[in-house]
């Protein structure tokens, strides 16, 4: 859809790019979420399993930072994963306020069962772009994100 109102070449280009980024992100995120739900998990639950599966035991604070969610939401996600026997929490003896989270054996099995197929699904979604295009896009998005974080 073309807009009839023009704000100048630089602003028009920025707005067009923003719309395209938003639409692409939304579609990819929706498809990824559908794939995760088929596995019986929510997106935040899958993200926690993925994080712990790749990085090992982490504190709740570290998990919260890596997942970009609030502490309250993380607590609910962890409660549900713990009820399903997928994670365990351990309070540190030397600092009782610090809680470490790790995958149980059942959690590791679920991670290994579902992560690679999901990664392959994402790869298929993005296969419209060549490997070179994906690398360029990844670098450009990283540059954009870092610049915005640094300047705000």
C-alpha cells in the first residue's frame, strides 16, 4: 500500500523500512510460535529450555536478562516447567537469595527432541534468502540494534 503523503525521502524510506521489518518479524514470529505450540510448549517455555540446553545452569536473573522478560513472568514460566518436571531450581548455600535453574533429565530429553527440528523449521522459513543474504541481513540488524541501544 502506497501512502499519498510524503515526509521527505529520508523519513519515507525509514517508515517503509520500519513497516517491512515489523511485518517480516510478525510473520516469522507467528510461524515459529505455531511450531512451538505443536510441541506442547509456550514460546517462553521453549526459550527457557533452549537457553538452559545451550548454556547450562543459570541464575533466574541471568535467564530473565537473556529472555528479555520480567521477573514475575519468568517465575510463572519456571513454575510451570518445574511442575512438568523439566527444570529444577537450587538455592545456593553461600547466598540463599540466589537460585540456580537447570534442566532435569526429562528437560534435556525434551530439549534434544525439539530444538533441532525447530531450528530446521526456522531455517526453512528463511530459505527464501540465500546464505549470503541471511548473513548480510543478520549483520545489518545487529548493527541497527546495537546502535539504537547505545544511543538510548
